[in-house]
């Protein structure tokens, strides 16, 4: 799945390119890591955010913000939402949505790195 390079560039502009920010291609899109933890991503033309579970229901009540559904299980992933590009018409709105993920990043747990088997 291709992802919106335009949206990716807009996210880069907000997150910056400091030593705590990294990009990884995964899940058919592009993921932005902050402090070695998944923070946000681009899936197609939409923005994926890792948020506090307590905010999940509040944010998904906004039309255009939906549950992230992992295709293999078809179940919503609590703590992850997908934001339609329609909700991101300008930098102010993009920052507002990204801030939810940035704020949660300090509380988020880092994924354990898998050891490579040889």
C-alpha cells in the first residue's frame, strides 16, 4: 500500500528531525518513532496515531477519526486511531491531532526488540 508522501512531509515538518525521531516503513505505510516508540504513521492518505486508551472513545467520536483495525484479526486496536486527511486541512489542525500522540509518547511503553535467530 502506498502512502501519502505529502502528508508524510507535513508530519516531518511538525516532528522535526532530531535524534529522538526516526522513520520506519511498516504495515504498508510509514511509521514515525519518537524516543524509540511508535508515535504516528501514514497509512494511505490517513494519519495513524498512538494515543492514550482513555482518549480513544473521545477521539473516535469525531467524524473522520476511526478505530485502527488490524487486518489479520479484524478487531479494533485500542489506543490507535486513524484520522482522515479531511481533518488535517492545515498545520494547526495537524499539530492538534499529532499532539495527542506526542503527549502519550512519554507514557507509552517501548516494544521489546526481538532477538534475531541465526
